[in-house]
C-alpha cells in the first residue's frame, strides 16, 4: 500500500483512506483513477399539490420565494387561476388569493419573503399585483402605465422590483416598483419573443433572460436598474435558461456557457437533445434538471463536456411549465394532474471512478485496490480529495 502512495507522491496525500467507488472503466489493480461525486437519485420527497384545478400554460408558470416558504402556480383559464401554498409542518397549505381577475394566466412571481405576488394574464391590465397580509393575498391597485400584452416570465428582484417582458410586439421590458406600482423604465432589449428567466444571488445578482435564440445576461444593481453584461446567440430558439448553483455556468439545455467576468464562453457539449429544452433548473455547481414527458433529465459535466445522464420519473404529462428552486426545495409545473409537484434535492452522492488523467473538476485522486470491470463497485485508496469524499 505504501509503495502505491510513494509511486504517486507528487499528489498530496490527504488521509490515505479507502472509499467505495463505482468503476466507470475497466481498471487493473494499482491504476490511478479520478473521482467525481455524482448524484443518482437527484430528487426526494416529491409532493403533489392539491387543489389546482387545471394545468398552467406557457413556459414559466411557477414561482418560489427565495426563503423557500411560499410557492405559486397558475391555472389555465379556470378559477382560482393563481394557486399559492405555504410550507407548514404538515406539508404545503393552500392560501387564499382575493379578487383575482378572470382570464388566462401566464408568468407568475413571488418576492423573496412571499410578501408580494405578481402575475400576468392575457387581457388588460395584463400585469396584476398582490400583497400578503397574514397569509392572505389581496389585489393591489393597477399601475398607471400598463403593458400592452402578456408576459411568459415574472422576475422579482431582492428589493421588490418586477421585470415584465411582453411576449409579443412591441416586446417592451417593463420594470415596476411593486410597492408603489410606479413604472421605473421600459425598453426593447431585443424585438423577439421571450420565454424564461433565472436569477442568481451571490456576490452580485445576475439575471438571465431567454429571448428568441439569445441568452441575455444582466447584473441587477438595485432600485430597478439593470447593467447589461453579455448576450449570446445559441443558434436555436431558447425556451429556458438556468444558472449553475455556483454562478460559473449557464445553460440553455443544448448549449452551456461559462461566465467569464462579463462574458459568456461556450463549453463543449455532447448533444443528445434538440433545442426544445423547457424548465431547466440548476441543482448543483455543474448540473441541472430539465423537464420532459413524465420525467426529468439530469444534465451534468463529465470529462469537461456537458451531457445528459440520468432520467428521473416524476409527474404526469409534460414538465414544460417551469421549474424553480430555493435552496434544496423545487416547484415544478406539469400539464397532468396534480399539475404542481414540490420536491427536494437528494444530497446523497456516489463516488464514480474514471481512468483518465485529463478529466477536470474532479473531487479526488485514487488508486484502484483491485482489478475491476466497468460498472463494478469496488474499493479505492484516496491520495487526495477536496473534502467531499
């Protein structure tokens, strides 16, 4: 055993401990392997929400407050139209939303603590504001300046401004102060249809918007102001976009980009799906879940290339109606009953051993303690790890 460590003495020895691994290649005893800690089950504790009368519509019809305590999902053209739930010791309790105008609802958003809710419907006033008082949502007055059409997405900033992008011409991006309903600005970032958005909260607040074939990247600087950082033409219509949980990457499903300062740099991908990727959501620093038919797909980074791996059966119908997260809690919209599913991230991982010297973003280096065929579970000696093994 010591001779193995000496052989690879250029690699810092952490604990010299043994771990269980799944070998992803044929190996011989003594082969050097690299370890990636990968997630197999991905999700746990799925809960189907009760009391939603019909499926949502369009590409972004779910919302979750940043504190993870409130979720919202719209119903297609059937009262109560907007369904809001609060986390409790018993699961998720449905709340009352008063004076909801009738119509077909599209995007919906919740403020960080669930105090405000904003939704879009197909007829005037198009944008509707609500405030939470003692867990009852009451409609607020309409803004003086109204949009001219509905929006697929509602993005609410940490200081309670709302971004509302018209789905059709003139394609204005409206920014309102939610508390006062004052219009802060409107402009046309790109005269094409918008579908989806994602927000990353970190050292800076980043907002990504999927518009036609583009991903637009902004930094939110406060008080309703956006600073344009970059945009990239993906070459195909972008129906969704999502940050990784560490701000390093953003994906449109068929293509993934590294955020380098204020630039977007395309990463190598193994493309196994076309561009119609709906409901993407980051689940860990290099992985996302993507909506499908009665299932979610897991997109991750393997050998420095992005590809789809696991399939997770969940839901009924198609998950083309939004997936959003707060911490380890996710809300996902489906067009089959019960139409809304809440689930959590599974933090249990599997150590997968690859026989490569040039793999990046690894969690450790090991020595195979015996010969094994690909797919076999065995033991390996840790020479170095990042603390996750």
